[in-house]
């Protein structure tokens, strides 16, 4: 019984972290929509860089929490038949780590980024966010299946 409570606590904490990540993703999307003519390219780039770096830090932190003593281990222990899904989600984490490390430095070196490059950066970030959204949906669904659905069996 105690292990189930601990797993549920882990799942609840993970879902709260996902909500926080959702706020950061939304902030980045809003900032990417800023009109360059109104705010200026340098200010937009500075704000996009700041929020994207925040997103990257939170994402890396969340993935480490999930992988090390977090919901992933608990799912495998509680519901071993879901282990293949955990393997796929961990593989996604590696892709997100590589992409997030490569995305910002490639586009954000120096000030005075050309407007065309800023548009390309925005497009790349939006594609990254869309893939991250899909991953988050799969993780959230797995957590709900593993810890929030009643298995029955209590006659």
C-alpha cells in the first residue's frame, strides 16, 4: 500500500511540473508572436532567448526528475506491461536534450540577428514546442493510466 501511495505522489508531482512547463511553453509562444516592428528585433530576440533558456533548464530538470526515481521507475515497478512506453519516452528525452542544446546556440549567437534568421528561429522553436506538446500528452496519458485509473479487483 505504501509503495502505491509513493507512486501516486510521484505522479502528482510530475503532473504539477508538467503544468509549470506548459506555462513556460505558452510564454515562449506568445513572445514568438511579438511584432518586430513594434518591439524591435533585438528586444524580441533577447526575450525569446531568455524564455527559451528557461524552457530548456526546466525541461532538462523535469526529464531528470522523471528518469531518476521519478514516475518512469514507478511505472515499470507498478505496471511492467507499460515498460515499452517508458523506453520510447526516454528515447524522446534524449532527442529533446540534443535538439534543445543545438537549437539556441545555433540561432542566438550575438545581437542584431537578421529578421529572416529570427523568423527561422521562431519556426524551429515552434516545431520543437509542437513535438514537446505531443510527448507531454503521451507522458500525461501514461501517468494517468498507470496511477490514476482504478484496476478493479476489489469485489
